[in-house]
C-alpha cells in the first residue's frame, strides 16, 4: 500500500492545482460576460455595414474611377482592392490566443489552418500567414516547414486587447500585400461565438469580392445624389468594411477563447475534486491499515510476554 506521506503530498499538490484552475475559471467567467456583450452588440453594425456595402457595389456596378484618386495607404486604393484577378497566392489571417489552458481552442484553429494550407498547395497556390496570438505562431511554425507557406506578419498585443485601431493596422498590412500583388486572395480563419459552451471554426472570405456580394434586390435609388461622389464614398467605405470584418473576427475569437478557457478550467476543477476524493479514500485506507498493523504488533508483543 502507498506511503501515507506520499498520498498526503499528492493530495496537497492536487489541491494547489485546483486553486489555480478555479481562479482561472473565475477570471475567464468574468471576462467572457463582457466579451459576449461586446461581440453581440457589434454584430448588428457589421450586418448593416455589409448591407450598405452590397448596395453600393450594385449601384456602381464595377465602374471604379481612378482619376484624381488620392491614396495615402494601400487600403485607400479601393479600385485595386476590388478588382478581379487570377489567384496565384492566398493571404490567411489566423486568429489564435496568446495563452494556453483553453481546451482545444488553439488546436482546432491550427488543425484547420494546416488543412487549408495543404488544400491550397494541392491547387498550386502559395499561402502567406498573418497570425494573431502566440499559440498560433508557435504551433504553426513547427508544422509548415515542408509546406509552400510563409509567415508574413504576426500580431501579439491585439489578441489580448481587441480594438478597432488594431483591426485597422491588420487591414492595412493585408491591403499592402494585396495591392503589391503578393497575395491575390484574403481570408480569415476565426471562431464564431455561439454561447458559453460552444463555438465553431469558420472561414471568412474578404477579397476578392464574390459576385453574391452585390445586392441586386436592394439597390440604392439611382436618383440619390452622393456627396462628394459615389467613388469618394467607396474610398471611405471599402477600408471601413475590411477593417470591420477583421474587428468582428477578433471579437468573435476573443469571446470563443474565453468561453473555451472557462469550460476547460471548470472541467479541470471538477476532475481535481474527484481526484482529491479518491486520494482521500486511499489515504484513509492506508491510515486504517497502519493503525491496524500497529494494534496487531502491540497485541502480538503482549502475548509474547505472557
């Protein structure tokens, strides 16, 4: 039977681990409430912006003006961002977390990313990765060595602090690669937050725009006058649209990560409780056996003195 001291030491070790998992569960539970509220409140704006964008594209009908176009950065060059071209390389924005202990959250993201890279490679396309989060960076570096893939940009701070400014910076990097024709397609690999217990890994396509982006049934009134012009509005709307998709993806990923961590830490705490219960039974059995052994020795010694 196991030594009493060893069992007691193991019980204390599990108890210490349980304190950590419970604390992490409470922190994640507090944060996920705020993240859930933020992501749900941001969805209506994203939906309405997408609707407006579709109507604008239907109104313009592919006639983009490049005359007198003032471009401060690549993301302002909307005619190039909206153009159709042959796809030779793909830019994939991957959402992961900086910290672990979030269940299978990061593993699911990495597994899906590798699957997509292999699929694109089979079609003769090179993949450029734009990775958010340390876990995605460290996990993918080891697995893309033999693939036609390259890590173009990495982002750490925005994984913990999701802001519209951070999303805009990511959008500008993606636009730079797209305008320079280093990539011909941009997609986001993120998670869609459903509730506290579940999320789904999703692939969002940004550029090039598919034909179903145009809203043929809800075109803007052709008599409507735009100021300063339709193209001036598009130059502001396209960067806003791309940045908002990235911002929404970051919010969805953050809420999913926190929910996954809360669930994982809750399961870990329950497992620790069960392990402590079983170890306590073993400890009591060992203690009872030790007491019984001592009594037997005392009785045997007393009988020997008679």
